């Protein structure tokens, strides 16, 4: 079993679990978003490493190069990155509004305030 | 000539209308544009439905790139059915939105509200139309992002936290779906759903495919608010503006159910999902536990909107239950319930929207005596509630009946008990509202009048549909049956 | 040779990262992060020559330089004024005073 | 921050370079690596740098909130307009062949217009996001 040969998957899994842990364990809303970003980044790496072809050049058409990496996953993930940016921006905007409404970005504080309503 | 381009126009029309809406500064114009586009989308979906009603499949290649390479839009009986639901509900909810949103959303944000609405509509329609797995993810994110915005526009500050919670959960769900699609692409090298199905059938079982199925099921389950993953839903529905709640409750989860069906039955083979992988029993247990627990939880809710939100989770449970039966009858029941649930929850949330418009609150205590003060609104609520319970002559009865028949056919008697028990629990929580509205005297100083006609009209439109489709089941059952046959048939 | 350069760059990046984590003051961290981003630019360029597609990698490196510069300015501004938007006059913050 | 001479001078020199670089990435996009997304972000980055140094009000002189709104819509409409153009040309939606007599010219024109639309929208949205966050006065 060649465990290190598939090192890209180990990186993906490690990042994914780190991100997921932060999303779940952190009560700070901004940190949650950072965790979410990390989580998404792991998937980006999964896709990009998937497109690699051994010995392949960057997928730009020019003479003298026969083997290219698969450009499709790159293009797909460009879309996903844009989606990720939009999600982060929206999330941060919500955090700003939450901060203005509650005066706090800690989940516990927010829940405590709402229960008292 | 234009007929040929209908599948793409279905999506692109609202997509183009969204930036136009951004340019319109007056809220009325923005509303008008959104409404016209929704009506046009409804007309397109009716034409599409008529074309695929005969069992035909319309395929449209975007940019002229043929199917397995380019993005294919594909309309068959299943998604034509979904398109009708989404567009029809959008039209009705927008009729309602004009008055309701004017009260609930700040004036300068209304133009943006309708922009987000149109984008959400685009996303939902896109998910239904597209035949490309990655395109599905993109449309899913379009609809999700705009629905976070719509929910965050609610009056209560808790709308913000609800929206944030939904954003975190929804993004995790979408990312799971993305991983699933990526793993499938890794194995097959294609993203077209039909092509995926063909290649997966040849490749057979492998650990990557199993993982992909798991990721996709969990991801869609999050979007679907399947029982243990439903935590975002009650808050989101409760604090969103009334019109948004109607739109979300009646369409968003439905489209998620559609995704589940598409992946479980068409992309993967049913013999793989329910044979090699024990997904059937798994879903059935989750659905059954979900129905019983969330129905019980909704009995104890003080906020009627929240009560109905929990009930939505239970109703999703019925649909998943139908799916987990893996039979033609079960799928028919699931699709039928999908249609009927859109009608009944639409009616109920619309009626609540009328109440919120007049009272500004939908707490149980505030409803006392409304049966006399707002007779039409509460009567519509009653129709929706009867349908929710499943009283004969309402739409809800039809789907519950088919569901029970399907369960009996498979001989899964415990499920029949669960379905009946769920209905009994529904009676309890609906009764609390009815008792409050009709049997309690209104407070002395309460001086509310009936909701304006612009709100009552859409409410009664859907309430009438509840009764109509409870009596004349030809369209709904026929469509559901055909779609189920297509899904089951394709997985042989 | 290029491989050696890459190794040296990676080591210095690791050192910069260490300083960014350890750094007692905010300015240590910002400086370390800035050094890290500069090294990244060099790494990208060196990698481009190693792979033999330098012309594309240099575009990316240029891009990264710009982003790094803007990010450093932004971070410094936040640490100095506590907000990104203002054009205002220099206002000395407690953090600044303690390092003068 | 505009009292800082070094920063002010460097910004004034570097901002035009950033904008030119963004145009290079934009127009290079249909042959080499590059394209609307990247170009839009770089273009916005130039203005963001300027706003960091001279204050967020400085952006208002070039891109007011209304301008940004129109640009956001315009880019998307350009994209969709190309699609409708091909529809009118009797081809499938977004089939660039319909845009010119020669299919090859049509493809170039199509991808160029689409990338331009993407670039405009992304630049406008990025600046909007920055203004929305940085222009908010803390209480």
C-alpha cells in the first residue's frame, strides 16, 4: 500500500478536517467563515490535483508540447472559487450586520441575548 | 423557431431580468418586471410540459456543443413537473409579495429584493433543467446565495443569525455535493448526467463510486433538510419575510428532492443505490424518525410559522419515505406529495403572511379570535391545514393515500403506522391554531380587519388549488406516475 | 541548481512563517507575512524556470506581487487606524506608541 | 494615510501599472492564460489600493454607487446579450459561430465579448464589496 504516493489526498483530507473542525468547534462567526473557506479550499485542491497528468504541461496550446494536464477541472474550480468568494463576502456582510444588531460575534452571546427576548 | 429554444429561455429569461431589475430604482417597476418574467417562465414551463407529456425528452445543447462534451439542458417528464411547481409558486408568491414586501422590507432595498428573487428563481429552474452535474452545482449555489440574502432581509434581527446558520450549513452541503461530483468525474471522466449513468453502469461498483454516493446523499440531504440535517430550516423559515417563506417552503426543498431523485435513480443505478448500498432502509429509518420527532416538536411551538417550518421537515420525511420504497408506486407517491405539499404549505404560509401583515406577529396567542376578524384568511388557513392533515377531498389526502398504498404494496407495515401517526400529530398541532382562531374570543381592544384583496387573492388561489387537486387528480397523479415510470424505467 | 534555490526559498519561507506565528508584536508578524509573500513570488518564478514555462509563471508572480503589496498596505492600515476606509490624518494608536 | 509620502508616491506610480496589467490579462485572455475574472479582480485591486491610501471617498469620484450598480448589470447583460445575439442568428444559445460570417472570427468575437462582460461585472462587484465593507463607519 503506497500511502505516500497519494499525498495529494492526504493534504485534501487534512485540510478538510481542519476546516470542518473549525466550523463546528469555533463559536466566533468570522472564524467559522475561515473554517468554511479552508473546507472549500480542500475541495479545490482535490479537483486541481485530479486534473494533473504525469509529465503534462500547463494546458495552453503551443507547438512542441504533446501532453497537457486536463484543463476541465481547473475551469470548473475557477467557478467554484468565484462561488466561494461570493459566499465569503455574503457571510462577512451578515457578520457585520449581526455585530451591529447584537454587539457581538460570539455565538454564545448571540444565543443568550435571543433567549432573553 | 422559438419553440426549439425554450429549455434555455426558461432559465435565461430570469437570469437576464435580474441585472435589469438591479437598474430599476423604483420598487414597483422591479416588482412588475419580476412578475412578468415569472409569468413568462410559467408559460414556458407549460409549453415544455405539453411537449414532454407524451414521453418525449427535449435536449438542448448550449453553445452548439453536443451532449457529452458541452452543457446539455434536458427536459423530461420529471423536471417539467418540477418546473411547473417552481414557476407557478413564484407567480403566486410574487402576487402576494407586492403588498407584503412593501411593508416588511425597507424601501430602498426592495429593488434588490426582487433581483435576489429572480436569481433564486434562476437557480431553482436551472437545477431542474440542466443535464450537467457541475452546472447543477453552479445553479444550486446561485439559488442558495440569493436565498441567504432573501432570508437575511427579514425584519427580526434573528433573521441574520438564521441566514448565517443556513449559509454555513448550506455551503457545507454544496461542498459535499461538489466533492461527490468530483469523485464521479474522477472515475468516469464525464459530467453529463446521462453519460455518467451510462459509464457508471459499465464500470460497476468501486470504493470511489460508493464514496461519491455517500457525499452526494449527505450534501443533498443538507439542502433537503432531511431529518438530522434539518437544523437550519426552522429558523430560516420563521424569520424570513413572509413572501420568501412561501417561496422557499414550496420550492427550495422540492428542487432538492428532485436532485436526490435524479442522482439516486438516474445517475446511479437504483440497483446500486438500493441494492449494493443499503440506502433504502437508511433513508426509510431517517424519514420515519424525522416524521415522528419533528411532528412532535411542532406541537410545542409557540410561533405558528415555526410550527409549520417543523412540519415542513416532517413532510420532507414523507417524500423521502416514498423514495425509500424504491417502487413505482412509492415514487409516484413521493412526487405527488412533492406537488401537493407545495400547494398546502404555500397556502398555509400565505395565510400566515396575511396575519403577519395585519398583526405583525404570528405567535399563537396573537391569533385568538381571528376566525371572526379575518374570516377569509383563516378559512384559507383551514383549507391548507385540512390538506396538511390529509382529509379526503383535499390534495393532502391524495398523496397520503398513495403513500400508504405504496407502503402496503411493499408490505412495510411499520411505515403505514408512521404515516398515520404523523397525520394524527398533524391534527394536534393544527388543532391548536384552529382552536385559538375560532373558539377563543378576540381580545377586546383588537381591531383588525380582513387582509387586503391583493393578499387574499393569491392565498385563495392556492387554497382553491388544494381543493381542486384533491378532487381532480388526473393532472397531478398522471404527471407523477409518468415521472416515476421514467425514473424507475431508466434504472431498469 | 534551481532545485537548490527552491529548497533555500522553502527554508526561508518556513523561517518567516515561524516568525509570523511567534512574533511578539503585530509589526513582526506583518513584516514576516510580507517576507513570506515576497518569497512566494520568488518561489513561483523559480518553479517556472524549473518546469520550463517561465513566461506563464512570471505573469502569476507579478499578480502575486501586486496582491501582496495591497494586502500589506491594507493590514498595516487596519492595525494603524482600526478601519480600512478613512483617509484621515495620522492618529497615533497605543500599539504605535509602545514601539516608538 | 495620504500624509505618508512614500506610500502616496508609490501608489500614484503603481496604480496605472496595475490597471494596464489588468487590461493585458483581459485582452490576452482568449489566447493565453488570463480572462475576465482575473482581469476584473486586478482592475478592482488597483482602485482598492488607491482607496486604501486616499480614503474610500476617493472611489466615489470615479465609481459612484449608481455607476457601480449600472456596471454590474451591464457586464451581465453583455454576456447574456451575446447569447441572445446567437439566438437571433439562428444558432443555439451562446453559439459564437452565429456572431460573424467566419465561424473562427465569431468564436473569437464571442469569447472576447463574454470575457469583457465578465471582467466589467467582476471589477464592479469587487469594488462594491470593498466600498460596502470599508465605507461602513463603525459605531
